[in-house]
């Protein structure tokens, strides 16, 4: 199953990399695109849930790493809740496997 890492830039300029066990995230995001924080979090949840479900369908168990990515995204996003107009940039994708 193809895997992908995606690099994101948070409103404070910090960069964080997240893992997806499926290329589905490339259907939800475009490299170089800026997303409002809430939209980024919602798209992340949905795409990573689908990715985890694809792993479950193929291997009979879910993907802990996609669940960890969701948790890390939600944790990072919480830092910017309440700020005006926070946005996240999806900088690039890196495929492997």
C-alpha cells in the first residue's frame, strides 16, 4: 500500500510532517495550497480515517499511525483556536513504498 508523508506549515511558521498509509490525502489537499484551520483539520480527519479504513480492509486491522496523525493534527491545531484567521499550508507530499 503506498504511503505518503505530508509537510504542513502552521500559522506560527512551524513545520510539521504527518503520515498517511494511503495516497487519499492527495485527493483532499494540494501542495502549496493554504487552508483555513478548521477546514484543514476536517479534511485531515476525513482523509486519514479513510486511509485507516483502507488498511483495515486490506490487512484486517486499522492503522495506528493514521490515528496518531489525526491526534497530532488536532493537538497542533488547538494551539491556534481563538486566533483570528488561522490557516495551514500543505507544503509538499513525499511518497514511499
